């Protein structure tokens, strides 16, 4: 009976060790997934910020790109609020 008790104790320790290893591997996979998700999210935020900067630069242009050559031909003089050239 003592021999059977020892055998089942060894089997239990072995099963606990295997379960512990699986649990550790699962924890590592979860940590890796969280880190990858955060990294991807950060890159997405940076890409969105860059896109908004490009949109802002394009929208806030004084003259659309096709009219730029024409604007170089025309000399503009600033006009004061009184209607006089400065």
C-alpha cells in the first residue's frame, strides 16, 4: 500500500509540474499578446496623428496646388482695412 501511495504522490507531483508549466506558458503568451497589441495601437495612433497633420497642411493651403503657377504670375499687394495699398 505504501508503494502505491508513493506512486500516486509522484504522479500528482508530475501532474502539478506539468500544469504549472502550461500555466506559465499561457501567462507568457498573454503577456506577449498584450505587448504586441499595445505596440500596434501606438503605431496606429502615430499614423493617425501623421495623417491628420497631412490633412491639416493640405486643407490650410492658401491656394490649391493647380493654381500655384498662376499665383506666382500675379503680384499681390496687401490692402489695409481702409482699402489702401500698403
